[in-house]
């Protein structure tokens, strides 16, 4: 099945916490509600304190939201990639940039 759109949106809570939101819909505009999304920053997969990959399952709207502490990132522009995985679909990736500025 062909994915119609796949977007990454950022929300910032403060200098250290950012929320990544992804939205996936099928060609018929029906949300995909199965599968997982994980994120990468500059090619490195986001992991928790125990070294496990941080991923989120799609909800009934075809969206995921992941909170991530960006406090260790330096002032710079980063490439953020969202990767969608589900056995019923091809692997899909989408990327955008995120700029960290001095507060």
C-alpha cells in the first residue's frame, strides 16, 4: 500500500524537552493504525537511559508522539528522521531539520 503523507512536527516544552509527532495516512486518507515509528537525530537512533530504542505505536489517528530530552545537544542544526515499520507496509522514512539555539 502506498503512503500518502508522512510528516514530522516538533513541539518544545523548554530548553531540554522536545516532542516529536509523526502522522501517517494511506492513499485513501484513512489513518494507518498499526506499526511503529522510531526517530533518529543525525543518523543515531534515539534510545532511552537503558540503551533501548525509543519507539511509539501509531494511535487510532495514525499519529505518534515521543518526548525526548535534547539537553545534551549543542547549538547546531540537526537532521531528524522518522522511520515507520509495519509488516503490512513498506518501510517508510521521512526527515526534516531541527535547529537548537542558545536560550
